[in-house]
C-alpha cells in the first residue's frame, strides 16, 4: 500500500510539474503572440502613416507643379505686356523727337522769312527753348535709367549749342562748366533746362 501511495504521489508531482511547464509554455506562447500582434499593429500604423504622408506629399507636389505652371504663364504674359509697352514707349519717344525736330525746322523756316530783328530774335529764343527740351529728351532716353538726367553733361551740351547758335564768326566765346556730378529727375530737368537756356541766352 505504501508503494502504491508513493507512486501515486510521484505521479501527482509529475502531473503538477507537467501542468506548470505547460502553463509556462502557454504563457510564453501567449506573450510571444501578443508581442507579434503588437509589432504587427505598430508596423501597420507606420505603414498607414507613411502612405498618408506619401499621398499628401504627392498632392503638394502636384499643387506646386500647377502653381509653377501658373507662375510661368503669368510671367510670359507680363513679359509680353512689357515688350508691348517697350515698343509703344519707343514709338512715343521717336514721335516726340520727330515732332520737336519738325517744330524747330518750321521755326527756322519762318525765321528766314522774317526781316524784323526783334521778331527773328523771338523766333530764335523759341527755337532755343525747343532745342533745350529736345536735348533733355535725348539725354533722358539715351540712358538705361529713364527717371534721371546727368545734369553736368547736359550743361556742357546746351552751353556749347547756344554758343554755336549766337556767336558771330569774329566772336571768341568760351563757356567753362564747373558743376559737381548732379542727377535730377525729369520733372526738375525740364524747367531747369529752360532756366539755363534763358540765362545763357541773355
């Protein structure tokens, strides 16, 4: 009876150990399975995030490409309008230059027909004023910066022109221009040109 009891106790211990081992193995398997599931969930989330970011990036790239195309179209339109304005501006400049030259020529023709000295002097003064404005116009549109006039250069040109107009063959007239480099806007250049013309003419 004692032998059977001992064998029974040994069997119970073996069954308990087997149960414990089975339980440990089950827990280990469950833990591994949970870890794998968690890892799969994390990988799935990362995949979803990456896909979302990829889609958003593609959309932004598409929008950026469309914006670039629109900017390029607008730039072409602006360049075309600028070219048209430059053509019109050049045509206007040419017409103004020609009109001033025609006015000066007409006054010169009229001056040749006038015998009265005071009338001839009045026509000459008018012609000189037109010539002064024409020179401002020439200086204004012969430089890249169409807003400003280098007045020192203009003074040298207008003084030489007026001396050539007024002096007689026997006269010895020279004009020395002592002027710092001065740049004036076109709004100031025209009235200054007329004032200089009057001063030198007088």
